[in-house]
C-alpha cells in the first residue's frame, strides 16, 4: 500500500511520505523515484534499486559512507571544487557584466533564453567537472533564484550519482544608504547593518535573530551555505576589510560569531540540523586582521599578517570560543575558510611562510589536531592561480608558493588538510594533485584522503536535506524573501547599530519639521574592487522624498535651521604602481609617515621589493572632499547647529571633524533614513563603538597590528574619550549592562 502522495510544482514532483521525510524529484526524469515498503525514495543513480545513500530512514553517517564508497576519484575531485561567481541577473550590475556566461553559444541578450536557465558554463562544470558547490551572486528576484535553483538541481539529479548542488552566497543583506524604508512594501531581501554594525549593538541576540531571518531567506533562494561570518578580530585599524568584522575585541567577536552561526545553522523545528539550516563557513582562519600596515591580502602588496605584539593566540578566540562552541544543536560552524595571508613567522613546526591554506601547521597541526576541527576547510578564492600584478584584485593569490605549479599548489593544500578550492571550476589540477599524491604516498593513501574530504563535503549536504528535497516553490520564495516583517526587523537593527559620539548642548533630537540644509557629497573618480572605473560625481546623500518625511529641505544654508553633513571615513590605498608602498591613512588631509618602521617586519629576499616600508612617504584620502564640505557648511551655518553623520568602514582621526560638529552620529552601513530616525527623535541612539578611535595617526603607526585596545583614544571638547564601548543616548554617556560586560574601563 502506498504511503505517499504526489504534488506537482514548477519542474519537479514533491512527494509527501506519511510519517517519513518528503522528497522531490524532477518531473521528466525516468525512474526518478522508487517505492519500497510503501514509501517513496529518490533513485539518484537511476538503477531501480534502493541504495543506502538514497534511504532517508538510515543515519547520516551510514548514507555518507555508502555514497563515498561508490564515488570515483573524478567525482570526489569535483566535490572539492567551488565555482567562480555565478550571476543570475539580466541587469547591468557588476556581477552580471563580469560573470554572465553564454547560452547555447550566444550571449544572454542574443539567446532568447530566460535568465533562470543554465548557462553553457554551468552545464559544463556540472557535467564534465562534477562540480556541485556553486557561488551565487546577483539575482533578479526571489522567483528567478528559485527557478534557477530548480534547473540546477534537475540537471544535477540526472547526472551520475545524482548528487545535488550546494549553492552559497557571500553576505547579501547589506543596505544601500540612498534607499527608502517602507514598512509595508517589502523588498528584494531584508536589510541589516554590516557585521561591524551588529557588533555596535553589543547584543548577540540581534545577531542571532539576523541569522534566523537570513537563513530563512537564503533557503528560499536555494542557498544552503553562507560564506560568512567574518570573525577576524580587527586589531589593525587601517585594514580594508575592517567593516566586515565584529570589531577588535575577541570576547565580543566570539559571542557574535557564536550567535551568528547558531542563527544560521539551527533549524527551529529540530533544534539542530534540518531543512531550515544554512551551513556557516566561518572566516578567516587563523585571523587576517593583523595585515602589516593595514594592507589587505587580496592584493600581492598585502600578503603578510604580522604579530609584533606576539598576540597570535588571541586571534583564534572568535573561532575556538565562538564558532566552534555553539549553544544550538549543530555544535560548531560546519565550514572554515582560511585567509589569503601568510601568518608571518608563526609556523612553530615547519617554519614555512606560506599562505594559510598551504600551511600544514596552520591547518593540520593547529586547526585539525589541536582544536579537533573535522568540518570542511575551503580555501579563499583563487589561491592556486598565478598573480597578474601587485595591485590586482581579480588575479590569483598563491602567496608563498608562487614557484610551484598549479597542481603542486593543490597537492600542498590537500596535504595541509584542505578539502575544497574556492573559485576553481577546473577539475584537472585537482586530478593532477591526486596523481602527484599517488606517486608520493600510494593509491590507497590518496583514495582514503579524497574520501575524507568527500565525506566532510557530503555531510553538509545531507544535514541540510538536499538529498531529499533540493527544490523550491518559486511562489513561496517570492513571499518569503524581503517580506515586510523581515524588513522591519532589519531596519530596527540598523537603528540600534548607530552610535552617537557627541551631542553638544543637547542639540539632538531636532523635532517639528524644521528646515534642514544637506550639502551634496563630492566624490572623486575611483575604482571598485574589480578595477572598474567609477566616475567623479556630486550627489545628495539622501533622497529628497526621504528627507521630506522628517524635515523641509532647503538649498540655501541661510534659510536652514540646522544642517546635516553626511560623510564617509577616510579611504586610501597602501600601494601605487608608480610610487610603491604608501601609508594607509585614517585622516582626510595629506599624511606623511614620519614615525613608522623604516624596515617592514615581513621581508622575502626572493621578491622584487624586499622592504615594504613606507617611511617618509605621503598619502591623502580619496574622499578628502568630505572634510571640505563639512568646513564649508560650518562656515555657512555660522552659529546654527551642524550635525555630522559619518559612515565608518574603519576607525578614523576625529580631530579633523569633531571641533566643527555640534553632534556626531556614526554608522556602519545603514540606510540614511535610519540616521534621520535618530536625528528626529523617533528613536534614541543606543549603539556603542566596537573599536577605538585613534587620537592621531602617530598612535596608529605605533600600535601593534596584532594587538587590540592599544591606541591612545581621541578626547573631544566635552572630555569624552572615544574608546571601545563608548556611546551616548539623549541623556548622556551610556553605562548599561552591555558596557559593564564588554567595556574595559
């Protein structure tokens, strides 16, 4: 007697087993499912027999062991690949322009295909390379994402052993400052503050709730792995990736990391793994927040992390005391990504200075053996490719192993304990690495080594239910992603993440629809991470229709009751192809490095430039005009109040700004409307600084890259010290339970 019913959705059949697990199969697949004991099971290898790995009644480990035993080396090598960026967008965004493939040999525009259909490249890496881990970037909307996921899963279901796709994403809940929040309208996805903003709430429960909401939206988009959280403690204030962290404090970062992973991974129905779970890939082991001089390891000029304060161990705490010690039933983050950096002179055993993914000490001895981590280790993107030039972001990042061949790089990482290669669609280098391993260690040893990685990778698929039902209902996805309740929660979190640093004479809040002057921002020409040119522009930082909900906007400062100046913390680059190494500056005006090291810590005699010092050199912030606009506004407003709203991606030298502001609000990437909610008094500021604000660039230069809380902090005209855990509400300096728990004074 049948113990199941069948429902047709999109391109698949959803089969409900009475008292068992639901399964889903492609509509047009022959022998897509089989019946045993009255229940339905997916026939993934299409042989008409129920294999143990297809039997949802068995334990996860039994199923994994059976499937691994059936896999060829080619299939296991395919699992070890992680695709380059895949765009499912017909729009003009950077990902669509850079990463969109061809369709039946034609461009998308010429093909007549729907954007949710598979590209030629996607079919190839699924069919020929056995790749099953896919990085999703831009998508047009939730319905499109769901349909594309269904086409991917249908294609994979019909190949070989029917192993499903594990789709992933970098963080995608980041707000745009110039968008409007409408409580009833919903959106493309809910918008939450960056990780640094989460840290500024000093409330791990907000971060956990974000994880719960984000995982729900991710699953509705077909995403089962989050390439996050980034838990490096940002002990170097100039680091380009500072804003992606939970700040400089290891205790706060560990608590935030734990809450983030619990929120993403814990299925609320099971209390552990389930259909609501999303794998969290915590990064970047063993911490990349101590890059020398603040230069980032995405670029060759920033390949070294240094430890002048001998503080390497503290950088492990967000992993070992946070992401690896979850309170929910999933117990630990299911995947780890090492950073590009060479952790300079930290290999106590082999004394190698190689990128972390190549280090047997960093991965094998420390992560695997000392801390007993048996989850997936996936490299950061493109570490096995050659570097094109010193300042290339999109090129390879084979730091410390440049002299090895691509296959030798793969082999070295596998021997170190790595399971997977980020940004690699090509199977041949992995197969060649296997052959190299066979020549060194024998076939039996290498087969077992590949089986070990395959088992880890498959475990994250089984845990999230992909082997039962990897499909989505596009209509349901459209209802879930960016629904109004999720949007409200995200906007509320944005408001709580804003920090008030100054409120002279209680100038805030400003109520009663007064007249406001908001100057335009003047932005110089620049380039994005991918090297694409961004032209110079001048624009109002907040849409007029948003401003008018709070105040009457005027163009003449003389007519205004007060002004709001929107700024961004100083932005600069630590290398120039013509000038060489430069100081990364946290001030707007030109800065000359007069007190920095004359000899860099990290030096490699094999390189063209051995000494990476920038002693005596000068640099200026790309957005110096932000300060010009503030000074012009201060002069134009005379004695009338000037409110400054600063979006901080890094700590900054506040001495250039604070004397000219009556009030200062600092945010970490929120919609500008969230700032207006606080200026107008509709909400009260509650955020706290998740880092120190330096007194000047001299204290930045003399602090240690690997040590937190070691800077002399800026003190304003009221005597307030802009230190870690400092913030104000409308009554004065905040001193609540959060400050008592995490503060250092």
